[in-house]
């Protein structure tokens, strides 16, 4: 069966540009999480969806970050007016409850 | 708040050596504990988990036991292989099924022939 997929795998943006990162979770998984992983560090929580409801967005670092999951399946993480400190790998994970299953991530580089 | 601490790396071992990566946690209640592994160029993979005290998680020769009295979840393997070279993350999540995962900083392991 297919795992969690993310696209694009790599994204280079100029400072100030908007970017959109996509996550396709495992079919049937109710929960979806976004994490940010800076170089050499562990992933840090950004936001959580249960179906289409965003139940926790406490980890979003600023109001430039926005996530949605309108139909309770695919999710998009949008970053407006990107800054250099946004450079990181953005990981998506889905879960049926319990352990989370991670996608390969999108490596974002902001120049 | 909840947190995870794990031993600093990098760790370099010879093939067939014994591996221990220490992990301790701070959490309220009864969290679930995990080890995730990230091989070079690949995404995070769940290696093993334990959901209650004294549980032992195991997979691919790796083991870790949930020790509530010492708030620890140390990863061990009796004989490492070159293919075990990766970054290992200790992690926890809360008591509910839909809690976020809190990760440690990761320990890089290199196994040399």
C-alpha cells in the first residue's frame, strides 16, 4: 500500500515568495500532522488535523504559516512571504491513532 | 511540558559492536514512547514503540524497554551492522491517540566495517 507522499520533494524560493507544500496521507487515516525539521535537529510540531478540523496550531511559528485540509484528506501547508529562517524540511505524518507514519518531507530552501 | 533528552552524537562503532543510545523523558501521565530512524536520504521510519510501563518494543534486532521508574527508554542492539548507520530519534506522545509527537534531537550512528 502507498505511504504518505509529499510534494514537491525540494523547493527553492526567493525571500518574500509564497510557497505551498502538499501532503497526501495514507488513505483512511483520520489524523494528520505537520512538523518542521531544521538541519541537525529533531522534528518540531507545527499543526494537527482530525479529519478537516484543525484542532491544534500551537506550533505554527508565525501568522505567515497557514495549513488546511478542506476535505479531510490532502493537506496543504502554505508559507507566505518566506524568510531565510523558514529553510527546513517540512514533514507530514498521518495516523489512524497511535503511531504516526511520516512522508519523505519537502526540503525548503529560502535564498 | 513534555520533553525528550537523548545522548549526544555522533556515535561511531565497529561492525558487530554493542549499541546503546540513552533516552530519558519528562512527561505527565503515561505517554507512549517511540524510536524513529532516519536513514541517509530517506524519511523518518518508526523503528519500535512501547505504550505502557515495562513494555519492550523490538524490531530488526533493536530493543527498548519502557522504564517508568527511571523515565527512560534506552535503545539497544547486540551486534550492529554497517546498514544500521542512520540518525535515531527518541520520541514520545501523550496519552490520547491523537497527540503530537515530541522528538529528541537525534543521535547520529556510523558503523564502520
